[in-house]
């Protein structure tokens, strides 16, 4: 795991997109795509945004932050998926915040998470909930919680108004969004419109290119790229030629503009996305 500081007081803990041996199951899949968890630090306080792929990753994050003088920790979860909550056990003694939907989904899926490969067991649940628009104070820093129904119904992002920076969780992703709710893509488009209205200057997604994240993340074009991709997935339900097109055609404009980068493992993500969308349309 590598540590970067894309903005003063914003740390990225990055794993994957390298030649390191793959972890088992879903952890290896996340490694292949590349994943970052974040921390916003001020004084001796840190707001940890997601707890990474395992308790060991969570402990490594906490140890690194303690080495920087952090003594007070708060965790906020971006959403309920495995690669964002697996390290919760490393923070079991501190406040763990999440949207109410995230808490409810974790409770509903607790038995399933305990049977994953590898299992998340025990699952440390949130200790309190946050709502859209809630303001958190981390040292002298103001952080706003913004809920967006994108990728997952419970998507919770962090907005740094003083810097115009959005920590986007999985609401945005490079090369393309990972579709897990094919029946809700229209709702996700509404969420993307709301996110675009926030007008972030820079965006730090959890899944993206390490160099881009380390150097200050992505521009607002990542929102446009995600919207266009979702629109084309929906159009592919009635357009066989579009459904047969390669990923490069789906995101051609975004690639040309540099909003996203081609990364080979996302070919498989795109194929799985199409299959889910088309299967849902047939159903």
C-alpha cells in the first residue's frame, strides 16, 4: 500500500494496479482495478474515508496516521460494499459514521459478507449515521457529507468546500462505473446531474489511476464521462450494434479529452456491466 498526499491534509492510501501477488477473491479483483482509501487530517484529528480491503490494511492506515501525530480518529464509510468496509475492525474503538442506508444494508447483508472469499467476519457496524448536507469538523477543517444515489443507493461522498475537492467513493470511477444496480441506472443519472451541479474542481475517486490520484485527481469531466457511459448502457438495450461495440467506443470522447484513461481490466468490467443491463432489460 502506497501513501500519497494529493492535496495538503488529504492522504490517499493506494493498493493495486501493480505486479504484487493478488489477494484472494473480491480483494484481488479490487487490487486489479486499483483502490484508494483516504484520510482528511488536521491537527491531531483524522477523518478516515473507508477502511480498505482488510483489517491489516485498516491497521496500516491507522499506524501511518498515528506516525503523523494523529490521536483522534473518526471513520466515514462511502457505501456498504466489501472493499470499503473490510478494515472496519481496525477502527472498532472509534466512531464509525455512515449513511442510514449504508448501516441498514450492512445489517441486511451481514450473513452474506461473512461467507465471501475472504469473509468479513466479524463485521464492525457503524456507530452513528450521517445525513446529506451534514457538516463535520476535523480540527480546523470543514467537511460536508453529500449523499448521491450513484453506483449504489447509499453513496456517501465528502466535499471540501475550501478546496473545491470531492472525495467521490465509487460514485465516479476510471475507466467506467461498476454497475451493481442495473435496475436503477435512471436514478443514477439523476444523481449524476446533482453531483455535476456541485461543480467540483477536482475529484478523488476510490478506483482510478494511481498517478492521477497522487497528482491531484480528476477534473469535472469525470462526471460527464460517467453520465455518457450510463446513457450508452441504457441505449444498448435497444441498439444491438452499440451493445456489440468495444469499451473504447463507449468512452471514446472521454478518452480523447483525457477525462478517463484506458485500463485493460475494465474491459471485463464493461462486459459484465453490459450483461447485467441486458439481462435486466430481458427480465
